[in-house]
């Protein structure tokens, strides 16, 4: 059951990123994230009462802190997915987000396993490979440092989401999904303030709204499935399988958007997925 739930969570995570990134190509990214997170918040409200958990005050505060990092990370991710190639952006974000907690653990005295170090090495190689240019794919636009458009933003997103995972690691299991509830409240509030200060109208076309709300619901459903899977079995197994979520984003980008990647970039994507699994182990 743990394996099935974790794999389903991975598929939903990847699909949510794909749909959210696609919506961000037609609507302001901040607006997409606010509405999608509100949608996820409604789903979470429906799930929390059935989890049998009791929130600790300190965990709710950790959730608020995590919400700040998560809001920035998701905005950057959706922006990267909107301007770059999803087949490249999603794996890069995932592998960086997996590396950051490992590097943090080193600073507090922990020693990662050999597998984790191998995963980091593969991740670095993956970023190099996906950043390579092949004239045959028609990839002419380059971003900062000569990287493909969207990759620098994906790296920043991965760093921020990595800190989101670090903060949520402080949460006690007894609090269940309640910290996610406080995280969503904090992130929606913060992004709404940003939209107000920057005078970004909370407006979306009728055709894009269903996709945005659907992506938020998928994301929260994936979060809930991951927690249930982790509670029913080994956390390591749930974490590793869920970390394969970029695979569904890459597949959807190839099928729906007909994205063409160079052979070296496909190798980079594969190495990124392997790197995420090794680091998660």
C-alpha cells in the first residue's frame, strides 16, 4: 500500500506542476499560485479532521515559516516552468531541492551516506548536461550564465523549496497535516500582500481558472497521500518513490507540448532523477 500511495503521490505532484506551469504562461504567476494554493487549502480543510492528529503550537509556527519558503519556491518553480522547457526545469528543481537538506545536515554535524554523495555528484553532472545546447533542437534562447531559459530560476526554486523541507522536518508527527494548514494560510497571505504591493490584479480568464484550481487540488492531494504513505510504511520508501515526481512532468511535457530535448539533455534528466532517488535514500 505504501508503494502504491507514494507512486500515486509522485504522479499527482508532477501533474500539478505541469498544469500550474502551463497556466502561468497565460496568467501572472503570483495569481496562479494564490488561487491554486487556495484550492489546495479547501482540499486540506476537508482532509485534516479525518487524520486523527493533534497540532502542537510550535509545529504550527514551523508551518508558517515553511509557508514563506514554500510560497517563494512555488512561484519560482511555476515561473521557470512557464518560461523554460518543463522537461528540464522540473528535474533540476527536484534535484536541487533534495540536495539542500543534505548540505544543511552537514552544517549541523550529520554525515550523509555514500549514496547521498553519489546522488549529489550525479545532480551536478545532470545540471551541466541539461544546460548544454544542441542546435538541432532549435534551442537558441539562453539565460544567465549561458544556461537554457528557466534553469537559473529552477535552481533558485530548488534552493528555496529545499529550505521548505528543512523547516517542515522540525514538525512532530503528532501534528499530522495541521502544519501544512498553517503553511498554506501564511503563503496565501504573503502572496496576496505581494500582489497588492506590486499592484497585480487578482484576475484570471475563465478558461484558465479550472486548470489553476485543479493543479492546487492535485498538489494538496499529493501532499496528503505522501503523509499517509509515510505513516503506513517506511518513510524512506515513501520519500524515494515520491521524489520521482519529475518523471510525470517530463512525460506530460513530451506528450502534450511535444518538447524536444537533445540526447545529452535526456541523459541529464535521467541522471537528475537517479540523483534525487540516491539523495532521498
